[in-house]
């Protein structure tokens, strides 16, 4: 009787191993305090450049497994308040980068140190090997703390304006005088001379983000960090992933 019972158990176990379904892999949960922006402010347009090849490296950046914006909860909620304020004017925020893994920062640094000539689209006036020394690429990044965002403004009802010759030239945004990630003095927030429309749009963005408790990095009109960020000294390295 024991031998019969053992045979039945073996057959049952074999059947379970054969027919058990393979469950799809799920994205790793985000660390405590982090959210995907789409869960907080789904109307903000996301154009995450480092998850594809249309960026200054001309390839996907290490750590970007999906084109999604991840932020600390506080930063996402603050950005949602900015979106609500400008939506009344028929405008929308466009985010190009949010949380950036430490491995992505290292990847950018390694790529920069390989050297090379200027790139007329992304860094027209500086050699690739000088991007760190000139302050255009950081060996550390506030993005890795989770409360920094690269952002612009666009019209909510369709295409905006003519494109800049430098940076993310195909982005559908208002005229800011240069594109996102244009590594050139023209991208400094207070750069002059600058066209009247671009000057007004930079001021609009600064004022809207300031009202949402963000401060601008003066070298880049698109770069903002939440005041009183929750992780001011900590850098994270989990990958950017979809749900």
C-alpha cells in the first residue's frame, strides 16, 4: 500500500511541474518614497530621452529599461501642482528626465571620457572629453536623489513652435531658445541675447516651477530640483522600469 501511495504522489508531482503556468515577470517594486509620475499626474507628457537613442550619447543609457518618469512622491505631487496651474492657460509640462540611476550617471561619465570632437547638434562648441570639465555632464547628479526633473512647457492642444538647432530639436515645446540637453552657453537660464519669445517662455517656466517649490539650475533652463527634497544626501541606483 505504501508503494502505491508513493507512486501516486510521484505522478501528481510530475503533473504539477508539467502543467504549472509560467507567470510573467513583474517589475521590481520601487523603493519606499518613490512613485511613477503617471500614477500622480497622468496628463504630464513624458519624452524620456535616455531610454532611447535620440540623446547626446546617440544610444540608450544604462539603467533606463523603460521610457517612464520616476520621482519621489513629494516631487511628483509638486509637479502635479505646477501642471494644474499651467493647464488653466492651455499648457502642459513635458518631462525629459526624472530620477536617474547612479549607474546611468557613471555610464555618461565613462562615455564622455572616451573623447571625441564637438557634436553640432548636442555640444557644438566643446569637445566630448571636456564636457565634464565644462560642467555640462556631472560625475554625480542631483537626478539620482529622485527629486530633480528636466522639464519644458508645450501647448496642450497640439504642436508648439519652430525648433532650435541645438539639443532635442524634435521636442514639441514652446520656444526656449535652445533644446533640452543643448550643452552650450545659450542654454543658461539668463543667457542674453535671446529672442523675446524664448526669454518670456523661460521666465514662465521659472515662475511656474518656483510656485511649485522647485529651484532652477542656472546653467540649464530645463533643470529643476525640489526645495526641501526628501533625500538630499542619498543617491539611488535602481533601474527605471515600467509597471
